[in-house]
């Protein structure tokens, strides 16, 4: 009964404003990659060598595909903001179809409901669906990829095993097209899956025979898909730069990489920043996922959880070395959105039915348990506050306040006009910039009322 009330309240409280309040489009990088397809098709007509000077954006091939989609919808007089909103929403719906395909329609209903409630309890729907950011698309693919990898190691029979193999191949192929660092996701997935298979073989020697061919098949699929994805990315790099390497990213990283002390600061802020760090952004969703799965007598897969958390940690370490830790123009930590979304997808998709064995009795409320529950409750309320602000505040005012409201960031905006034209990319290593970054990290988002319509 309590769970039904919470589900109903969450959907009513946070779905309603998506339709009842003014929509807000977060442009993000759209202005940079939006015309890539037109530039690409024009330079190809004049010979591939012309693309080196065509002004294509630094973004990988998946952005080119999205640019093609935008150009097609533009030609049909469809607003590109609406077109991208529809595309991102369809991607968010893919895990529901995936769960139904793998678990069966009936068994998927509870898992899909958990997934929907978890996503609704984040800032993803109000800020990153109707958006030019593609992190949602990347996150869905990572989530399906990890889920397939985990389920491939389970005793899944045909034809669902064949479906998993196909989806594993497709997602491993597409991931490098969204971000070069997604190669680490595929490699980490293969490594962790191999370790888990080895541990299973060691602990259960009778399973050794079926485990080996399973791991061999998975490794072969991943290597072929990863090779194909990298080949596509490298070909696109050759067309853009005349080199197989992502020259623009490497050049940017070489001039903007933060010093070790700042890397540690960025890593800590990735998780603990009140301005949309991982804990504040995703705590509500993760609490709801665990609580609702338990209510539906579903058990979280240890393999799925451990692999997803490993990917989250690897991603956060890598991103801590990037000069714009939250993605610069972002509400919360946009760059961590793909792996955190993948974590939610994997937890719901790989959960299994609880055995009929009686649950262990819950220990009494000792002092440590009370302290732990109090801390978790405080984190939940902070996350709920962030989610509430994301849905109900004036979105443009709230995001501007989180980015530029303090004196350090206001000073930096002035310095950009004067110093950046001279310093170029090295400006992003100055004290002025780092002071603004710190100011953003410690900013606490607050509710800002919507301006009444004229």
C-alpha cells in the first residue's frame, strides 16, 4: 500500500509539471554540431579532403547522425527542439522495450514501473529530454550494453540469448560513436565479466564447461563490435582532421588539463557537490529503485550492480581530468549522466525474482542503524529538493543562477572577454576560471518562481 502511494505521488508530482509548465530547451552543444551533416555532405561532394577545412565540430560520429536527423526534420518544417525532444524520449523508452523483450511482457511490468519512477525522480525529464545534449542517448546504450553483458553470463536460453547477443553487439558498436571514452566502458565490461566468470568457475567447478564458451562468445562479439566502432570513428577522424586520432579533443586536453590538486577537487565535487553532483542528482532515483524492487520481491543482481558501479567509478576518474567537470553548460553533472542512467537501467533490467526462502529478520534499531538511516534520510531530502527545483523552478533562471550568479563567475565572464582571445584554451587553467568552478561546486540550487506570462 505504501509503495503504491509513493509511486502515484511521484508520478503525479513530477509528471504533471512536464506538461503544465512552460517547456525549456537546453541548447547545450546543438549550436556546435547542429550543421555538421550539411557541412559533411557538402565537403564529401567536393572530395573528402575538403572536409579538413569544412569546420566540422569536434564531436564523434553519433553527433553527425543526430545532425542528419535534425536536417531531415528541418526540411519537413519540424521544430528541431521538438524533434530532439521526441528522439531523446524514444531513447529513454528503449529500456522498457528491452526489459519486455528479455523478461517477457508480464514479468517486465514491475521492472518497467520501477525504471519509470526512478527516471521521473531525477532532473533528466525536465532538463535533458527536450535538449540538444545527447547524454541520454549514450546512457541508454551503456545501460543496455551492461545489462546484456550481465545477462549473457546467466543461464538464458534461446531465442532470448540470441537477442542478447545481437543487442550486445549493436550497443558495443555504437558506444564509441558517442564518446571516445566509451571504449573504456566496453573494455571494463569485458574485464569485469571475465573476472566474474572466472570466480564462478572457481567456486562452482561443475559450471566450468558452459562458462567457457559463454565467455568466449561474449569476448568475440565485443572485440568485433569494438573494432568496427573504432574503425568508423577513426575513418571519421581521417575525414575531419587527416588523422585517425581525435585531434581536436587531444589538443584541447593538452592545453586545459587541470593540475593534480584540481583533479582531486573535481573528483570529490563529482559526487558531493550540492549543485547537482551524483549524490544529489541521483539519490532519489537509486533509493526508489532499491525500495521498489524489494517491494516487488525482486533481488538486485550483484553482478549487474558491481559492473555498473565499476563503470561509474572509472568514468568519474577519467572525467576528473577534464577541464569542464560538469560539462560547463549544464544543470547538474551532465557528463556523469550516461553512466548513472545506465546504473538505473542495469539494476532494473537484471533484477531477478526472489526465492521463496523466508527473509532474514531485520535487526533492531541500534544507535549505528539510527545514525545511518538519519544520514540516508538527509541525503534523500537533499536529492528530493534538487528534483523539486528541477521541475518547478523557473528553469532558465535556475540554471543561470547555478552557472553565473556568484562574484567569481561574474568576474570570469569579464576575464573571458579580455584574456581568452589572447590566451586561447589555456585560459581554462587560470585562477579566474578555477575560482568560478569552485563557486559552482558549492552553489545550492534554490526555487525561483516562474515569471507570470504576459
